[in-house]
């Protein structure tokens, strides 16, 4: 698959880049995508939720009434889960939600996500660029020139570029990542994927 390369003014440079079909043209595996996104979301969970159980709440352990002869249901102490203000049965406890996923499954999921973007014509390739200083206005101008100002975009760089990162930091619908940080969730979480020329070469080797 070939795509035209644009400059930051939104002009076609006349150059073309080839997207590797082994990365951008595979049959989409939706289950691999599901597993990878599930793992990404699970790893972000703190798992610090906690509710008090019967032995942990403050309250008397005295039996409220005698066992038999009252005509009502038998009852124990006031900490019982059936009482107002009582403990919770099988409440949440701190736990680790992360789980293991094979590297090959994660690689397949990432390629499937990139292939989805290619199928939707949601990939734009720009020349490598940089800013002399962090300027949000300049990044917004680039997005407008590429006709992506109103879309949620993900800009993928080959290497870290502090000025570009800082310029995009305050733009709500834009995120900047390097090739090494690219994952399935981030690819799916954007409407348009903006790749620099040098990042395409790196991604083609996934």
C-alpha cells in the first residue's frame, strides 16, 4: 500500500511511502485486539478498592436477642451483613488485575489495529519535522493544514522530540508517541494516525 507524503503546510510533496502489507494489510484478528486492550486497561487499574468485612467493623459482638421464643428470625451481633450499618459479605479486597499475554498475541493485535486504520484510510504520512521552540499554536496550525483539527489524532515519531511533545501537550484531541510506545489501545483510541516518514520505516519492521 502506497501513501502520499505531506509537509506540515498540508501540501503534497510528491513523495510516496510504502506501507508493509505484513503490518498494515493483514486479516484483522478481533480477539487478539480484545485481549490486548483488556490487558492494557487491566494494567492501569490500581486495585486498591476495599470494604470492611464482619470482623473489621466497629460494633459490639453481643448477641442481640435470645435464639428462640421471640417469634422472629434468629440474629447474632449488630455487625451482621443483614443489619443496617453491618458489614459487607464478600466485599472487594486489594488485588492485582494485571495478567500475562504472549508477545506474539500482542504483536498480532497491534498489526491488526494498524491494518484497521489502513482499511479506514485513517493514516496520514508527513515529512519529518520539528519546532524551534514549544508552541501550541504551531502544532494546531499543522493539524489544521492536514485537515485534522477537529479529529482525535495520534502523532507517531521515530524518536523523542521534546518541542513537538510540549507543543501538543495542551491540545485536547492530540497525543504524541514514539514508535516504541505505540500499542493497540493508542492506535484504536484515535480517529487519525499521523506517521512521520522515519516512523513508517520503523513500523514496517514490526
